[in-house]
């Protein structure tokens, strides 16, 4: 599943988000030399308000984040309107309310390794679905040069906003993705999937030590039950809750 994390649920995902922030700092700032803050230290995250941001996380069997991204309104703050503006000469209307920026795009390493729990296309499918749900018309972003071939062949309706050129200690390019029902239908047809498996956990003030991964696994197990089994499970949980209260 792809975990969709809004501000309301960030406390539940503190461990996973801290891990993502650490990877982001190590890769984009320390390795690529992008002019970003150090998110492993308080007060060093991107400028702007994170209240409207959505994080999409894919978790492995050990609970570690295998892939992630963030989308946020560009009118709040944007790399392409700030430190990376020179890479996006064709960018337009970045202050429009239906234009959001994709960042923190961290994909699983290429090559042989343990198989992921999330199918490779599921993150981009979930991205378009969330964008349509929120009325987003365009998604813009900045990606490292090595990811160009992967993104351009991803099935997303993506175009470059300028040439690939040096940024920091490596190459980078700016892009935009057109969002809408047609684009989403085309990606669904390409991947042969009706929809991505998205999980949006509710705000839980006291999860009792249960991690997001454990909640995902319990929900997946419940989905596999026959209707009569599921009704029996719900009845048993209600009775246990009543007895505890």
C-alpha cells in the first residue's frame, strides 16, 4: 500500500518521516549538493508552511521507507520559483492554487535486491489519484539527471521545463506533469490497474505502540476475510472494546 500522510497524521508517522527526511538530506543536500536545509536538525526544513503537504510513503516488510515523495502548493514555496528557477525557464503560473510541486522523490535502488512490497508503478499511480482528488491541475518538480530516463518512460504525462544542466554537484532538470481524468485513465490502462492501494490512516491520539506498517498488515488481513468472517471479527472487537471500557 501507499501511505498518504497529511498534517493530521504526521505524529503517527514520526519515525517514518524522520527516516525520509534523513535520506533526503543525505542524498539531495550532501551527495548532490542541492541548496537545501538539513532536515535531520530542527528548524532546518524547507521554507514555507507544511500544513497542506501530502507525503506518499511505501514501507518495506521491516517498516523502513523504500520510496517516498511529497506534494505541496507552489504558491506556498517552491524550488522552481526559488533556488532552481534557472532550470525552469518554461515554468508558468507557479502561484496558481491548482499547481503543486513534487519533491523528496526517493525511489528504491535499481538493480538486484529484495523484492519490494509495493509494485513499482504504484507510487506514480497514487500520485495522480491524489492529485485528481485534490483538484490539482499541474504538478511541477525538480529531479536529478540520473532519474530522467526513468521518469520520461514512467507513463506519466511529463514534459521538461528546460534543459538538463548542472545544479549543485550534479545534473538536474525541471519538469511538469499534466493532471486530470484523461491522464489518470491512461495510466490506469497502461498499468492494467483500476486504482492504487492507498491507505489514509485516521488521526489516532494514542496508537498504543502499533506502527503504521502493523496497521497496514492488519487491514490487509481483514480484506482477505470472507464477509461472514469479517462480521465475526468486527463483533469480537466491539465486544472486547466494551469489556475493556
